C-alpha cells in the first residue's frame, strides 16, 4: 500500500524545510488528545462474531462479502520475524531431507480485500482487489447486491460519473482482458496497469470500454470536472508502484531526474476523458508538481529519511498517494508521500503547486480532506502501510495519525494531530485511513476508517483541539495473530455511514444523538443528498433553510455558550413557531440582527455560526 | 440451462435469495462473460505451481555453472574482451542466484531440487549427459578446464552461448505450462533472464566471429 525509499540527505532536508513554509504541528503539552484505552482496546476476536463496541452510532446493517469475493484463506497474515526465521530453518531441513516442503500460499496479499467506495444513483459501489460490487441502498431495508464484476489487478479504487465507472489497477498481474493468468515478463502486451473504464448503464451487461495505460499503474484516482465543458472529465492519477519498461509503454522511463529528466517518477498523470467518446480517454499531461519553485529542480520536495535524531522516517516525495479536489474553490490537496501539498486547479489540465507542508512526525502522507469552507485540510499518515499494528499503547500519538492544517493566505500551516484515542491490540493492523466529511453546518466533522481500529468520528472545528465524538469497533479478526482486516474506508453518503471492511464485507451505521451531536444536527446532515458522490471530489454542501438548521446552530452555540441566554430563548421560541408553520417576519429580522451581533472576543467557530444563523433569520425576515 | 430459467426454478422451489450473476469483462470493447463464485475466487489467486518451483531450483543450478565457467575464465582465458563479458555475466547471474534463493526460501521451499539421478539403481550419472538444457556435461567442463588462451576463449564462448540458449529454452518450457509464471516476482525474473541472456548471446556470437 505504500512505498518507502530511504535516501537521506540532511542538507537537502534542511533546504526543503527552509524553502517550504513548513510548520511543525507540534502543539503544547496536553492539547493533543492522549491515546488511552477504553472498551475498544480489549474486544474479543472473531471473523463473524468478534466483540463490538459502539458509541453514539447504531449499526443498521452488516453485509457479508459478495459471493466470489471471500475465502478465509485469502485473509492475509503478514509473516512475523520468527516466521521468516522458521521458514529459513525449514528450507534448510528440507534440503537436508529431514522435512517436507511447506505447501505454497494460495493467495497473494489482500487478494480479495474490499477497498474504496463511491455512491451513485442509489447504489453503493465497493471496490475490491479482485473487481467491484454494487449494492442497491436506496430503500429502507438491507443493502441488496445488484452487480458483481471480477477483474483482478488491485487495489480497485472506484469512482462513478453517469454510466461510467473508473477503476484503479496497479499490479503487474493486471491484464487488459481481466483474466487471471497474470502477465509474465518485464514486457507484456497483455498487461494492464492504469485506469479502467466500464460502462455500467446496463447492470446485466457491464462492459469494459477503455483501459488507459499509465507508467506506474494507478493506486488511487480522482475525478476533476472541467470548469466549463460538461462533455469533458479529467482524472488525476496517483501511482505509487514501479515504473514500466519503455518497451511495454513507450512514454515510460525510470531513474532519478538527475540521471534522467524524462523519468516517470515525480509527477501525476492528468487523463482527459471525452464523455461522448470515453474509449478515447488519454493522458494529456504529467505535470512536475513537486518541482522547486525557484530552481525548477524536478525533485524539489522531501528527499526521504529522518529529520533529526529519533524522529519518524518520512518517505521520499516522488509521487502522490491520493489527491482530493475541491473544484468550487479551485484547489486540490495532495497527500504525496513525504509532503502534503496544495494545488491550484483552476486550470485542471495544468495543476500547479502553491504550498507544501513537511512534518517530522509524518511517515507517509496518505489522504487529504478539506473542510466545507475550504480553509482547513485534514491529512492522514499511513505509518506502517496499513498492514501493521500502529495503534498500540506504546505508539506515539503523533505517528500514524491525522495532521490538521489550516490554509492561511494560500499556505498550509500545520496545527495539531489527532489519533484514535483508544489503543488497539498488537494483532490488529491499525492506522489512520480513509474518510470524508459529515455535512453538519457550523462544524467540521469527519468520519474515518482506522482499519482494525474501527470507525471513528472526529470534530476538528477547532484545529488546535480535535476530539472524537463517536465510534464503532470490532475485536481482532483473529485471536492468535495479526491478519489484515478492518475498515478500509468509512464515508458519509446520503444520510448514512458506509464502512467497507477488508475481510468482512461492509457496515452501515447511523448517527445517534448525544451531548456531542444533537438530533437536529443529525437531521440536517441526513437531509443532504447527492446523486453521485466520489469522496475525493468534494462539493460544497448546501443546507436549505429549515427549522432543523436553526436548531442545529442553536444547539452548537449552547454547547459552546456562544449565544446570550435571552437571545437563545427567543430564537428557540421563534423556531418552534416556524416548525408549526408560523413565521413572524419582523421577529425574524430582529433576531437576525441580535444573533449576528458577535462580540469581538468570540471564538471563530461561534462567530461563523452566529453569522450563518443571522443570515438564515434574515432570509426568513424577507420572505413574502 | 439459461440463467433466467435457473433463476425461475430456484425461485419456485424457494431456493436461496437471488444474487446477481458475476461478470468477468473482456478486453476493452468486448462483451463480458458470466462466471461462478468459485471461478471468481480462483481468479483472485496468484500463487505458484510445481513447474515454477522446479524452474527456480533448476535455474539455480544452471546459473551456478555459468559462475563456475567464469571462474575458469579468470585464470585460463586470454582475451580482455571475453574476460570483461565474463565478469558481467557472473555479476548478473550471482545477483539472480540470490533472488532465486530468496524466492524459494520466502515460500518455504527447498533451494535444491530432489536429485533425479539418486536412487536410480545406484549407478553414477552419465558423464556425457548434460543435466539441464544447454549445460555443459561433466566431460565438457573438464575439457574447458584443461584448455587455455585463445582455445579456452573459443570453448568458453561456444559453451556459454549454448548455456544461455538453454536458459531461454527453460523459460520457454515454463511458459508453456498451464498456470505457470503467474507469480509476479517469478514472471519478472523469467523475463529478465530472457532479455539479458538474449542480448548476451548476440554479443558473444559477435565476439566469437572476431576471434
């Protein structure tokens, strides 16, 4: 799931740090929420019957893996050090004729792992290393499997646009014809690594219609709409694995830029998809987004290695792991191995880097999510690659965690770290992983997967003091040893949380009201609907004026004591009458003024809530 | 039986809830085919087969002989061009030997193949029979070890060309086996062998023609 490359160059490191407006997200003692233990830390193990812990959520459905996408033997158990030694000893014994050779493993790592998801037209699409599945989730009942497609090649990151489904493929065994035979050799005309395009307009006959080959395959991809032309879609391809031979794909060359300036390293792929003829999708640019702004040096960011004694080992920046775009604000946030970056995507074919962040506690910048207003970015760190236990009690809580940054004057500034606050067992792979925003106005809430650390919801409205407000977790999938399982992604889609589980299928969760999140706030979030949701293509949530929205703001202001008691009482009374259908326009206008009269020393979040609530009352005051 | 009819019957007899067919798409533009759940699971496997294991164990021995031949070259050859070529061959084959050992050990497999000659009514292996495609027989190795100077260079090149050709034949034989070379590491390795040794054959033929 990641690549480490360990070039250490302290001089280069220093120059990157001095050049970049890098701010260490080291906060004052006590501000980073500690990692302790709670009921999640000691749950009983089991594949189908593990112990569970849940807080402020209800588990509505647990859906088993689709037929053809599960085999107990395929659950990957990374060999321990002792096992490597034992394998060597056994091999020696076999040579000496005193032991039988061990049977070969039937599966490569993660062969049937469920991975990332997207939602479209009432269907949840769950990617898998072996293909993808789609479930009808439009009704009230349990999700219903409606489509299964097998096409091996991992990792199966999926996105949807209309009747097109895009899938990322990176493994050497990927084939153009979706076969199992693999593709042997360095140069193989049958091999496919890149972005597949499927036509899913007819669920009884899904077709692969295009396969865009790329130099390093595709680990994740992100859809970027054209600003003006609805017939064009761009795809940003992030690839993390080895470069293909030029005899296999002529545009591909290897090497560091010093020896080969045409190297396929140090860029992303921009693919242009003509929506009227998607089979003609092609790479149109491979921008050098890591180049030094002054010197133009292609390898302009972190060269890899540790910064300082006893520090984390930060990977080299020669690729992005994942990019999240927010077209409405013209920006993209890239989680690019050794750095987090901000890109200007106003010209999507030519993204350009406008800011970069380095932090010595980050091992591998993995994902990025903007808050709704676009002035914060939450980056994740996949220390350990996702197959290792990194939420143990002894693990530093700034490692393998979320780094919360703000954007100030177009520059990223690191503010704080957040890690799953309950330690997990040494036999549970766990680290920060994929998630998205829960659209509650007035707050920055994110639901997120932590592999076998489960699902966690955090509030990062105050970038210096992130806190958890809900969770769901199971015990380890195996009681004896670490086997790779747990939640790959947890996303808010149209009113519910869907969380793909590597080995166990997926879960559907619903928010439950608590002191941390009121019923009105939940109701507002559940009302935000979209036809198609690709989590890495963020859209600004729109909340229609509704009594629940006003109540949500009032609940938040009550929690933070950000609104005077008398005004709160009047506002709540007004909202009750509004619910009953009676809007007093004069009162609305008056409330609008008092609510919006924010004291100078009010915290930013409260000021924003009062402003928004004031505007809402203002609009009611002007209704005819 | 068509899918629809099967589904209908399943419904009539109160069979398991309907799950949709599992599709395996073809190449871009082609129609998909329907597969069973078992086939779907099988498609996810990328293990190795017996043929892969034998290939790696035999190629280890094959490479070891090339290294042995280059050892002789150092003291018995005369042309500096041939010696340089020999060094390169030895280096790349030694690296590949390490790779093959790791591949085998990493899968809990024996590094040495069970010897097919042992237990064969106890008689010693035929000194004139090569062990693997292209390998020099024990008699031929002895001849090489006895030669020196330009004569050695000639025998070395002829022997190594045959040796490399043998390696290419081994790769070809492997790829002809059903389901062989699915393992990505092994398939990468097999194609390196083909690419490197093909190029070296051409080089050696050119040097040989100039001797």
